[in-house]
């Protein structure tokens, strides 16, 4: 499952849950809200921007800044992964 789909699933479930809660059955709406919360918490840390890979060593902020200056199109996660010793898949 892609990251955008993991991030979108709790939002869509919450919207559906609210519609069902206020228009149809409150019990089903509450169960859908519980499902939305479960999907948000079980999606993993990579959804909120933290790399799920462990780094080989501690990362210095000056090294990350130097990497980003040398590679202007890179993201912070890319720089941390490159400086920390892990390669992005």
C-alpha cells in the first residue's frame, strides 16, 4: 500500500463514519470511527514523515544541511537517510 493511501484511509473512514453517524445508524457510525482510529494508529510511522528504517549511526544536523546544499532537490528524509547510512529503496 502506498504512503498516500495509508494517509488517506483514516480521513476517508472518518468522513464516512460522520455521514453514517448523523444520517443513518449511530452504532455503525461509532464502529466506523473506531475503525478509522485503528487504521490511523496501525498505518505506521512512515505516514507521518519519520523514516521507518533504522540508521547506521547518529546524524549531525550540519551534515544534513551540507547534503541538502549539495543536493537542492532532496528532502530532509532523503538527506537523513543518505547521511545516516541507509539507502532509500
